[in-house]
C-alpha cells in the first residue's frame, strides 16, 4: 500500500528523491531496533500478546496516516504500520512451526503465508476501488481500514498460547539432528543471503512506482491493480510452494522458485505497455511467493527449538537493516544516473544473494 501511496505523497508535499528515500528508510530502521527484543518476547511470553500488540499498532498507524498534515507525521504512521509486521511475524511463524511435525512444516508455512498475502493484497486493491471508483482521498483510505483491523483483536483471544519448546524438545534438550546454537554457521550464511537479496529488493521497490508513473505513464489505479493482484496470487502460490518444498527440499525449492521469480522481473523491464509489464510482474510475484514457505521452513530448521521466536526475529533483521540503506542508495543513484540504473544494479545483487543461498547454506 505504501508503494502506491508514495506517488500521492510526492505530489502533495513536493518530495525530492532523497526525501522519498528517507521515507522508505526510517520504518526499517525502527524494525532493526525492535527485532531482537520482539524475538525474546516471543519466546518468553508467547504469540497471543505480541499479535494483539501488533494489531493495536496497526490501528494507531492507520489513524495517524488518516490525519497526516506533514511528511514527518506520515513517517510516524508508516513506522507504526511497519512495526506491525515486526511484532506479528516472529510469534506467528514460531507458533505455526511448533504446531506441526517437521515433515509438514513447509506445508503449514504455505497456508500461513497464504493468509498473510491475502491481507497484503487488500491494501493496494482498496486504493484502486476507494480512490479510483469511489473518489476517496488517500487519507480516507487509511481511515477506512481502522475498524476492520481492530476486529482482528477479537480473533486473537481464540488462540491457545504455545510458549517455550513444546513438543520439539526432549527433557529440555534438542533432539538428535536439531540445531543446538542459534548463530551457527549455516544460519549466518542464510542471513547473509537474505540480506543481499533484500537490499536489491529495497532499492527496486522504493522507486518502482515512481518509474512506472514517470517513465511509463501509469496511473495510480493501475499501480493498485498490479500490486494488489500480485499479493492475491499468494492464496494459490503459497500452499503450492509449501507442498513443493516438502517434496523437493526447502533449500532446493527456494533457489528454483526465487531464481525463476527474478528472471520474470528482469523480463518485465524489457517489455513495452502496461499489460505485458503487469503480466510478467505477476509471474515474478507468483514465483516469489512460491519460495516463501521454503525460506520460512529453513528459518525454523536452522533455529534451536527453544529459540525459534528469536530465530524468526533475526531472520527478518537483514531485511530491516538493508531497508535503512537501500532506499537512500537508490535515491543517490536516481539523482546521479537516473531511474533505470537502480533496477540494473538491483537485479545483479539479487542473483548474488541467490548464489550465497545455494552454495553457502547446508541443511543436512
């Protein structure tokens, strides 16, 4: 949703490329600061409290965005809404991983991610409907979502909290073949691969909407359709990805799916017209989502059972760290060389990260 809204903010507040980069960098900086404490709290206090807190933060963020009068105020709102995912994902992923047997973990992650991508899809599509057809202003779109988000608090109280090791340990110790220390060599290489790939995606995503509007003549409505439809693909892609990962192995499937995804992304920039770009972007998103259950399962596999919440929190940390730097680097490239070099550099870095995942991470 923020990728679509940045076009509206640029027009209203006359933002420069650097200011757009700063707006993209501040929320990930907050994620960096909170990721490790959230991981500790997830293992210590369980899923239900943190998920409830994440919903409260989302409501507050939407309210502040709905009454924004300055870029600084919008940054506060966007930071709160970004931290929502920081407080939600470690407990929800570790909760799901502890619920199922190891052989079913990828499938379970597939269904969890399907629900998440469905929620992400509603944001951009709501922009298309509310702004494109119902003449809402961008602030009103945020206010529209306050009540539906708040209803999520009701569902949280139906969760049964799962804390500590659960069934994954015997007498408080990891079972044979399970990871015993969190920052093991393969987990560090896995984090490095993720950080490199997320740096590239952070560069590209910050200016993708600007590129499509300025250089290809897209409308905000068309952006909303593309971003929203790409997330809806997760309803099918995520469960399929979980099944494929359980059959082929988590790492192998992650490399195959992500590699295909990046190829389609590159191909999109070689096309002309709205529909060809949109079609290839949707294929990029589809294969990227296919790989998500595998990467989530890898995180669980490379984390000790008692520290799975912290493992997931740390696994999101590279994305947050590079998310602080990538938008600013992209803004510098845009000012010095134009928009297209951002995407060229990003694609090269993407495949570098994929290589680190393939050659640097061993899963037994």
